[in-house]
């Protein structure tokens, strides 16, 4: 199917997907039809950008018109069914609109838009297909309005499978840029924009990083060589996410580092408030993510570290965590573990060595069963 730029008038189509059914609801459309419908929706959102609050909002955040064009920013009108009515005017059936996640049923059964009065960004698969959208609410929206809304799960989109920004950064990643896993879409845009081909921002789509997302990243980027940088928010939730990311990434690369963000700021805020150059400089100041993993385990025992028994318990609990790390990380973490509870290096080495033997034995058993 092909179509012209929608603007505010008619969109021509070489082949209509389907006409509005007069009988029972049509069955779900094929994935190709949903992808084409997403393309129409993207052009609809793009066509309404200039008359909305979005361009000025993005410019204030440092994302000017060229960046808005590159990332295909758009606007979802502040109407209950603006997009739905437009798609129906093209003869597109309600079941297909719902199947694409672009509209949902209200409590009264009416079909209403999923996105209303939001800055819109497309989510693309690794091959460039628009599979979903992210909508950002305006500043000053009520406390009950979520800041971000993602498309629901569809036949094309599962939020645990896709990384926002991976498609847009494919060229710099192919040229050797280091992937930076961040929390939100504007963080990803900020990293990719600020760092002149050295770093490429990618973000989980409203979920914790998943094994499938890491696998997809490894297929696009040579992360064994480039390594991966994790830049989650510097709060407890961000630290937990970073630790999870470490365990997912280390099967693919030993070069896993953490970005040290200013307290209370994320990459997009640094980009806006302190200029792109400041973000690039912070990205160059990193520390091994394995440090965070070790420290998090030791910190569980912080209340008892003043006492010898607490120090020993912290050591015994952390030793298996270190032993499970890639060999390249173990040598650094053993002296760090000794330093935290102020224990002798030799005392720490013994339980780590024993834990290593257990890890090796378990690995050998698993391989025998395979």
C-alpha cells in the first residue's frame, strides 16, 4: 500500500486495507496491514505537529527542528477520537484500528484514541518498521495523567522485545559507537545527539531491560568489542535496573560500565540544562558496572558491618555474587570486597575461590545435560 502525505485533507491510497464491515467485527488484520496503518498514523501525527505545543516544548529541551525531523516527532490532537475519525474516513475498519493499538473501547463501548494531546514518537523495530508509539503528556498535565503512554501489545509490538532508538542509531552503531542503555526516549535522543557518533542511546519501551532486548542489541551492534554503557537514573529503582542489566549483558560482553549521573538528573536533563557537551563529558566518566553489583550486595549488610560477625556474613553473601561474574571482573572485585568490611585479602579470597569451584561445577553439569 502506498499513500501521500496526509496533511489535514484526504490521504490517497493505492490499495485500501479494507472497508468498514457491516456485519460482525472483522478478524485481526495481518501484521503487514497493521504496519501500514501505523505508517498512516505516523503521517497523521507529523501533519499536526506544527500547530501544536510540541515544537516549542522540544526546542526548550534542546531538541530543535532538525532533531524533531530526524526522530519523526508528531502530535496527537486533544480530541477523544481525532485519529479514529480520520482513519475511518479512509475506510479503515474499527477492528484493524484496535488491532494496531491506536484506539480502544471506552467504558460506554465507543472507540477512542489511545493517544490524546501528546508529543508523539514512533517506536521502530530493528528493520525500521513502525511497530508502536510513545506519547509524552504536556507539562502541567494533571497528577492523574501519566507522563508517558506506550502503545499496547499488538501482533507487531511487545514492549519487552524492542529498544527505542536502535533503528535511528543504526549507522553510528554500525560504525562502532558504544550503545548506552537509558531509561526514557528523550534520554536516548539526548545521548545520540550529544555525542557525535561516539555513543548511541537506546531505551527499553516502558519496561525493565529484557533478555530479548539485549539479544536484539547484540544482533545490531558488536557489543563484544564496543562494550555497553548503562545510564539509568541515580535512584534506588535505577540502581536495581542497572544490576539487572549487568546480568543480562555480561553473557555478551565483558565491557559493561555505568555512567555517573548528577544526583536527581537524567541524561535528557543534563542535555537541556547543562548543554550537549556536558552530557558527552559525563558519558566519558564511567566506572565498571560490576562495582555497583558488588556494592549493592555488601550494602545489604551495612547495619552490621561494624561487627565482626556482620563483616563475615557480608563476605559470605557477596562471594558467590562475585564468583558468578565473568573472570575478567573477579580480580577487581575481590580486593574491593575486602576493603568494604575491612577484612584481610586472604580471608576474602578463600570463600570466593570456593564459590568459583561451585560455579564451575554447576556449569560443567549443565553442559553434560545438554
